[in-house]
C-alpha cells in the first residue's frame, strides 16, 4: 500500500507540473513585437517528450543494473512494442481533432469515462476476465467522476460551441485507441513477464514512437521546419519545451511502474481521479464550494476505492491463511493438547 501511495503522489506531482508547463508552452505569447507568436507544433512537442522519456528510461535501466535485452528478448515482443507505440501516437490526433467539433466540458466528461474502454478492450480483444467487484468499482468510479465533472461550474468554454456527431465519433475513437493501448500494455506484461519491466516498456514505447513521429514529420508534414524556424526566432521557448519533456518523462517513470505492478485499470483509476482529488485539495485549502451533485460523485469514487481496498485486504488475508495451512498441513497437531500417558 505504501508503494502504491508513493506512485500516486509521484503521478499527481509530476503531471500537475507537466500540465502547468504544457499550458505555458501552448498559451504563452513569445516575442516582444506587436504580434507575439504562440507555439502550435504539437507533434514536435510530443517528439521532444518521447526522446527525453526514452533517455530517462535508459538511464533508469542502466542505473538499476539491468540491460535492454535486445538479443535475448523474442522478436514478437518488439512487434508488440511497435503496436503499442503506434497506438499511443495515433490516439492524440483524434483527441485534438474532436475538440474542433465538441466543447471542452464534453471532452473532459468523455476522458473521465476512460476506465470503460480500457476494461472493454481487455475483455473483447484479449479475452481477459475480471471479478465482479472490478466491474462494480469501474462503474462507480466512472459515474462518480462523470458527475463531478458534469456538475462543475464552467465559467468559459474552450473549443467548439456546439457538439456534433462527428466530434463525438472522434472522441469515441480517441477513447477506444487509448483503451486498446492500455489493454495491449497489460497483455505485454502478462505474456512477456520474464523480459519486460516498466522501464523497458517506457524506453521502447518512446523510442519507437519517436521514430514514427520523426518519419511523419520528415515525409508527411512541414511542421518540423516551421518549429525549427520558431525556435530560431524565439529561443526562450526551447527551455519551456525541454522542461515539458522532462516533467512528462519523470511522470512516465511512475506511470510505467504502476502499470507493471498494478495493471492498467488501477493506473487509469489514478489518472481519471487526479482532477477530482486536486479540486478536493483546493476545496479544503481555499474553502471553495462543491455542489450536491459533485459531493455525490466524490462519495461514489470513495465507495469504489473502499470496496476495492476491503476486498484486496480480504484476499491478502485469505492467501496468507492458505499458505500457513499448506506449510503446517491438515494433520498438524502442534497446537493440540498433549496425549495422556498410558499406564
């Protein structure tokens, strides 16, 4: 439990910082002229983050005394790495495209339901089965987070003013790809547990993803040249882009460790509830007010967390008792009274 709490704190801290830097990079007007420019080269931004994350993962692997296992790992594993890297690269563009046709609250509400496609893809694509309480917890968390977002007061709207069926389709595609990405990661850990750690997956996903993005930028887009010109004109943006990549890379260390140890459902639960817990901290720190609907959503999320914690503890106790019984044996008389002596 202590390790999981440490992972949660690490994910929240790194990605709260990452979000602030991301907003700074994408909204800050660079330059002192009459028409300051804004950085709009998001594939380049993702490429920089992938390169930095791959370097950080490699340092982590080497620092822990392990190797990349380039020759000892099966070839099928690298095909799986390439598959999950490609899925990871293609999911974001659908999300960006969806924002042109739906409003920002709808996007956030959709993202809060991410647990559903993750579980669905695990069941449909990889034929995994979960105990009943997992389905109940996913339903409670999804409903609770959705209510929390739905009843949140929105002072201004970003993106499109009205929602369209095309925008909802793009959002659904984004969620399905994200769900398949997480389900494939789970399948890799399950099928290749001898060869894969969280840091290995972090390295190969980012390294292969960086190759995919570099090929696209060199062959199918002129974004790389435009970004280079922007860096030349406004060198201050280089520091923000590098800081963005570093914060994301450090956050990924916690992400992939959590993924390795606890699986994608637990990981996505942490990420989709991040905003909820952040706002709760703000409520208690700055005395902000929540609506009744939001408090109901909070109650659902904590109910799900409590149910899972209780069942996990009960399972752990049962396993310990079974292990003791196996060691002692069914006929163990060590704790019975001594037999009476016969004359």
